[in-house]
C-alpha cells in the first residue's frame, strides 16, 4: 500500500514540475495500479455520504435497497449543499482514517486528489457497464488509468429562461450570445409583470460554483484556464473578455448585486419565485421548477457565449469507496445498484439528474418528458473539464479568490487574471 501512495504522489510531484497536467500522470492504463486493488470483503451495514439531497429522491432509493438487503442496510449521511464543505468533511474523515463513511458521492473534480492520497479504493472496472456510459463522464472517474469511482450523475450547465415573458416581449428565441442576453432584459422588463425582475444569475459566491462559472465565462469567450497540455494559460485577452462579461454585468446590473451571494439553491429559489429572467444552473432545477409557481413558463437552452453558444464546465458526481470503510463487499454491490441504468433512469425521471448512460438521452419517452435531453447530451460531450490535478484544492481556491476579487471590484479583470496565472503556476510547481 505504501508503495502505491509514494508512487502516486511522486508521480504528481513530477507532473507538478511540468505544469498542471489535465490527466495527471498518464491514462494509458498500463500502470494503473491494479495490483493495489483492495479486497472487497465484509458484508453488513454501510453508510452513503453525499451533499444534502435537495430533490427528495435519494432516501426513497435507499429504502428500495434496504428492503432488498435487510442485513446490509445503508444509512444516508447528508453533508452541506456547498461542494467545498463536502470536500472538507470527506477529507477530514479520511485523514482520521474513520470508518464512518462507506460510499462517497464525490464531485468529479476530486477524483485525482482523493485517489492519489488513497482516500478511495481502486475499483474493479470489469464489474461496471462503463462502455454504455458517455466517455468524458467515465474519464472523470479515472486517475492514472485506474477506475476510482463509478459515474452516477453527470452535470452540464444550461440557461434557464422564462418562455412566457420572452414571448410577450416579442423575443422569439433564447439568447445565444451574452450581448443578446443583456439586450433581452430591458425589453422584457418593459412588461408590467417583469418590471421588478432581475436579469441573470449563476453561482457567484466564493466556492466551487464560482470556479465553474468563471471557467465557463473564460471558455465561452474562446479562452482557457489551462492549455491543451494542462499548463496554466489564463492571462490572455480571450480569458479577459470572459471575465469582463461577468464583471461588466455586475456593474451594469445585468447580474443583480445579491447574486454575488448565490449558490445553486439561491439562484433556483430566485428563478422559481419569479425574480429572475435568466439563470445558469444544472439540470436538477428543471424538475423542481416544474413543481413551482413558474411551472410551464420556462425552458432551457445552451449557455450563451461571446460570439455564439458557450461551453459548460463538466460537472457531476461519482460513487467512490472510502479506503477506511468496513463491509466493502456490500459497498461494491451498493455502488453497482446506485449507478445502474435503472437507478440513474429513475433519478432522471424523478429529479431530472443527468444520467451517465448514453442511451437514456435518446429514449423517446424520456425526451418527451425532458425535451432538452439531446442538447444536454451534446453539452456534456463538449463540456470542458476543470483541471484534473492532485492539488485541486489549491487550484480552485486561487480561481475563487481572483474571480471574486474581480466581481466585487477589488481588482481589475486584468490584474485578477495576471495574479491567477501566477498562483496557478506556483501551485503547479509545488
Ligand atoms: C454541481 C456539479 C459539480 C460542481 C458543483 C459546484 O454539484 O455537479 O461538479 O462542482 O455543482 O457547485
């Protein structure tokens, strides 16, 4: 075991010296550490640890498992909704080598870090139907070519908009560029029922959601956070255009001031209660908004960009097995259950979560319920991954710090990008 940790960390250190490589330390699979595969033994009670379930669909699924496995029951441990807080608690659990957490719902951006530290086990690939899943989604669960988690739900950012108000204002289709979005708002606000509404919100609080939204703005302007080789490349005119869209939108009120405090749930509430015309959010909002006062009055479109449709950051959650857990045989079966096509189809039907299985996006009945599925599939296939690095915690803190400084006006966009480039280079060199 020790050899594996040392090798993995040494590997990331070598990488660090050469820059923030996107796929840390090769993904050929030739040295995937298969010899380190844990023995999955022990049956009995387990826990499932994930961010707070805002959809209300997780416990019913666990009840289904518990009914089938009365001697191997799973208990749901819900962490905060904030992705950074979830990461902190999972790391704390691992650092104390606690067996309190068994199966972890890990954000796609934590795979390299958790795997390199051996906080999660290398999993037997052949036990999961990965070939039927979207390829970029499976990649999010791999580190050094080995499978360290199994895709459970993917995520692609989408633009939610008020169909009723746009139509009434004479706008025939949703905006594909930022300029159109900015111009659509005053038109819609001329309607008496929209005069007090705000224009646009995303996730701009200082946490992982800001890393997502900042990266999307940069990528949607033709820039990048890291180049094709994984090296920091954010101090560019294109990246500045992306950040300037966000900063300019806060200044001119397109993004309301209070949206700087928004995480996913705050934006969803504002959109559902009729306070927002446009919202950048994940697919889970689609189903919940359908049960709100704006039911039947919204739709989704691809994210807009500088000169045409933008690109989303690749989000999502995978199921990993804590290295310090007990009852790993049960845990493996539970991961299989939670990531099966049947379970993920249920989460799609009941909670509009993006499934990892390619086929579900073309299923006629599902597309009838969720007409945006083909668009979402494309968005996921072309989504830009956040840096896949062991030192992801440092990378995301630097992005959050600099993007927030620019949004709140403490730094110019140019200075923030310059400082960010330096921070990213420094963290790569550690
Ligand atoms: C969603 C995404 C995840 C992302 C997070 C940011 O949960 O699935 O990948 O990091 O939002 O808030």
